[in-house]
C-alpha cells in the first residue's frame, strides 16, 4: 500500500475517533499517562484535551479504587492478557460520579514491545439506574410473593383448624345422635350405613385438616410429617413410595420446615398428575452443611430441549415456582433435573449455617 494512502487512512481514522461523542477514546503511555483525547472524553468526563493530556488516568477513579490500586491492576491485567473489560464508578472533572464500562487494550509496536494502551469508556449510568429499578421491582415482587405465601399458609392453618374443630365436632355429634337412633332400631340398615358414612367423613375431614396444616410438623419436625404424608399419599395414589431419611436429620426453623413440606406436596402432586410414574423415591438428608430434600420419579420426564427452551422455573409449574421463591427468600434454592423417559428429580437445598442463630 502506498505511503500516502496509509497516512490518509490514519488521518481519517483519527478524525473518526475525535468526532465520536458517546465514547471516550484515548491513549495511555506505558505508565498510564494520557497521551491523546477525543471529544467523547470531554463530553463524558468534562476535561478538555489541554487540561488532561499528560496526567495519570487514575484521576478518573474513586478514592476507594485508588487506595485499592485498581488502576494499576487493570494496566497489569491488560498487559498480561492483551485486554481487560471492567465496569465501575468513575469521577468526572466536577466531582460527580458515573457508571462506566471500560475496555483497556495493550498496544504493541512492530517488534512486539509494549508502547501504550488504548482505552474506551462508555457512560452506562442510565443503564445502571434501569438495572437498579428492575432489581428493586424484583425485590418488591419477591417480598410480595413471600407475604402471599405466608398469608396462604395462615389461611390454610385457619381452615384446617376450622375443619377439625368445627366440622369435626358437628360430625361427631351427628354420629352420636344416629347411634342413639340405631340402638332403638338395631335392624335398620340405613342407620348402620349412615354411621359408617359419618365415620368415613370424620376420617376425611381429619385428613384434609392435616394436609392443610399437619400438626406433626410443629410437634415432631419435617421427617415425621413427611413420613405421615407419604403413607397417605401412597394409599391415595397407589404409587409405590420409598422414603430415606438420615437418622440424625435435625429440626429446622418453622418457615423452612413448612417450605420443604409444601415442596414435597407439590412435587408429589406433579408426579401423580403428570409423570406417569409408578414409583417415587424421597430422600431427606444433610450434605455439606445443607439440608436437602430430594423427590425423584421414574416417569416420562422432560426432554433436555424442552427443559432448556421453557426454562427450569417454568417446568416446575405454578406451585413449585412459588416454593422456589420461598426457598430463595430463606437462603436456599430449588433444582430440577430431568431426561425424557428417565424421570424427574426435584431437589430443595437450604444452608444450615444460616439458621444456627435462630
């Protein structure tokens, strides 16, 4: 390429860089001193070229970052790896801060020697504000979700108590009345059948009451409540259930035990309704200072493509999505793994360290 063409191309590129206003594009020497400046630098940082060229680029950093040696670290990383990208607070000439996206690239001469650095900075303050608003909105939604879940649990507790105490007592009184009638006429088959139906109704009311809020959960803990629930689930669904629980599985805080019990209910409801599995295996154990609940079936599962396309949270279903929110609020999380025709596993994990002081 002719020399005049190369010079002309370099001049055109310099004019392009100088004209860019949305990016601060400038050069540093090998020590980090500013060697060139463009209009974008003046627009974003507030310095004119005559004020800034020759000064060290660390003046754009906050006092905290300068004390930590952040400018020098970035120069070192760019030298070692060829370039480095970073986001953080930067300081304008007037002292105001802005959130910057920075790319720092090492520039080498024809013999491979380091001759300086190219630095491109973009003002991402507005994007940072939007991200903060989104994060605040997400946090508010999570708090609302947790409040609704707790309200739902309190309502379940109230309904369960009413079923057990009020309706259960009415049925018991009705049974006594009919038994008195049956004593007068022992041969009346209708009365005998009525007593049997009332007995079944009392059992059903007690079961519904306990499903809404199992007293064993508060009295004996998650392992006992899980065993009671699984016995009833196996009888109702005709699904073979295998339960393994560590003998030393600890008592957990009330909110966490309740959350894990609801996850067990929701996961097994999905197994019964959707998995087409004749078996379910439940494990409750402690691993690496975490409490773990695992619900596994051998059903039709979910294909990896569908799981990736839908996202694991959508694959959970509405009930388990709510439980996932609750687990996150409690410092834990839910995991889902599945394979087509090889079943699905739902795992709830909560760190025990978080609850030591509770």
